[in-house]
C-alpha cells in the first residue's frame, strides 16, 4: 500500500496533481533539493516529491473542523527549504519542510527540541524553540492521525487570538464613545 493510499485513513484527499510527463523541471528541482539537504529525506516525502506536483488534504467533514494541508511537490518544497536555509541551522534545527497550510504554517520533519518528529512552525517564527511537535513520524500523523487533536487545538486557539485582535479595537472605540457621551452629558 502506498503512502497516498494510507492518507485516506485520516484525511480526505481534495486534490492530487501528478507530475507532467515532461518532468525535467522536477528532475532539476530534485537534484537541487538533494544538493541542499543536510539530512536524509523521509521515504514518505520522497514518494510525494518523485510522483506528484502536490497533494492537498483536508480533515473529513465529519470531524467538524476545517483544516487544509498541502503536501509539497518539488517546486514548493525547494522554495520552503531555501526559506529555512536562510536561517542559521542552530536556530531552525535540522529539519525539512514536508507540507504547509496554504498560508503561514509549515509542517517540518527532523530534529527539534523534542527529538525527531513532525513539527508545526509559523513562517514568522522559524526557531526550533517555537516549534510544536505533532508526532514522532510523518506516517504517525498523516496515516494514523496521531497529533491531529493537538493541531485542531492549536488551530482553534489561533483563530480565537485572531478574532480577539479584530474585536479589541472595536471595544476600545465603544468604551471611548461611551465615556465621551457620559462626560458631555
């Protein structure tokens, strides 16, 4: 059973983009990736990079949560890898980008503060002290669902923080207006 088949146990596969028959770009990207790597590439990652331009996943609708994860093809993987390598390895750790949330969050695999595993990182905080470990392996998370509860909790608490940032200015103006109204009365 392939890694892609195993993904169906935990996620709904929304989009699968196979490599074009003319995959010279992919071969060039793969060569560049292997030249830049400071660790062995996990087999699950190799499978996606060598066969697909990308795979987009979502949690099943029955879960009640909306989470999208894009497993990177070689082009995006290389872009994310170069972003990581702009930072000193002492700060980011020995990690490779596995996926993203089609936004500012990266899924990284490698050696973090809690040992080898799959970590969640925000692009603006690429420091191993800021990573959150989701699972011990890529398969544990993507195929067995280990760590998804932590991801859901992190996602919902992030949304609450974003909502509070939006609400706070309105509360300030409401209170300011109310105080002005009382003082003028």
